[in-house]
């Protein structure tokens, strides 16, 4: 037996209001329409729903039992409707983001904070991890989106690459701090803080020094840009890092100088390949892309 929703709404309205006329007003339909809906429901369930009494209609005992369940069902349906509207308006839900450790200490927390402020019903999980673990989590659908680098082809993951400029960070009192731009030739005999030796940026930087005929003098090696910026601000040397991180640490002790030729830092926005992307996920990714627009390499 299938009980149409409109018939149940009419039945509920008559019980609440005590008459067909008042029920029609509450439902914003005609009184004959309410009467037809109730009559059809009586035919479907096989028993009378109302007795006519002085001053209105009174539910039969069977209708009283039915009313309790109908009211619960309609309340649950209204809750589902409001939930769907909230999700459509990005007010509710849960966003799961996996990211590189460097992102978790740079601009990403601010982007997420602003994103969540305008969506008070939305909650967040932010998990910093190494690229291989981020890819595993996204492939397993444990996270809605991953912000990573060095993506290896994976049929369970879709990647959108974004190229970011790298720049040179120099201590404020360094002899090169007044330069408008820097190249490998300018960094002869200058201690360098570099990324690990398997990283694409280190390999590209090493090649530029080779082409310039300049030895690469390494003072420190680190996996992340943030420690390189901090060490540079303390006077340990200079470093070529993502401009995102460089601007985060630019202060009275550190100068950011363009480095040429630009070495691209590739960010990979990762999605599970076989899972629909929620509105919240797509809106967050758009907000993240907007936040890094000024750092992107113009490939046009």
C-alpha cells in the first residue's frame, strides 16, 4: 500500500484544524480539494477517518493511531527538506581536506577559516601528510580533496595541476637584499638552503647553477619551504621557495626577490576518481584557487 504524500498532508491538516475549510486555508488549496484527498485516503486505507460532530470533524480511533505516525513522517520529511536546502546553500555538511604540511602552516588555514565562517553548519577535517599518503587517502575516498605535489598517475585519482612561481628569500641585511631580481650567477659563493635532493625544485636549481658555471654551496637541506624561510630570516643563507610560503614569512628580517628563470612549483589538486564532488568541495577548491591566483604562473 502506497499512501500519497498530498493525501497524508490533507489528513494531517484536517486533524490539526478540526475542519475541511480551515485545513484548506492552511494548505492554500480549495475545500473541495481537501475533501477529495481525504476521501481518496479513506478508500485506500479501508476505514473512515472522521466523524462529523457539532463544531467540526473528530478523528476516528483508527485515524488517531494513524495521525501519530503521519505527524512523525511529515516532521521527518520537513527535516530532510531543510537539510537538503542547507546543503544546497552550503550551510551544512563535512569537508575533508588532506594537504602538504607546508600548506597547513601557510595561507590554507586562513582560507578555510573564512570559508567556514560563512557556512556555520559546515565542519572540517584538515590532515597534513606526505604526498604519497595524501594520494592513498584520496584514492580510498577517505578525503574529499587533497592538496599535494609530485602526483604519480593513479586511475583512482583525478589531478588538476597548478603552477606556482618560486622566488628567492634573502636576509634583510644580506648584500643581495637590494637586488631587483636574482639568477644563479648572482648566487656565487652564497650559502643556499635547499629542498631535499630528490625534489624537482632542487634538481631544477642545480641545473641552473650548472648552466651558469656556478658551484651550488649548500648550507642546509630541508623538506619544506617554511623551515627554509625561517632559517633564511635568521641569516643562515638564501633559498628558492614557493612564493606562497615566501610571502607568509616576509617580514622585517626577510626580503622576497624574483628569481629567474622561474622554477615552477607544481601543486596538484586531487579528487577521488569515482566519487561525485559535492558542492562544498567544489566551492572550497574555487576559494583555494582564488587565494593563490596572484602566485600562479601565467601559462597563457
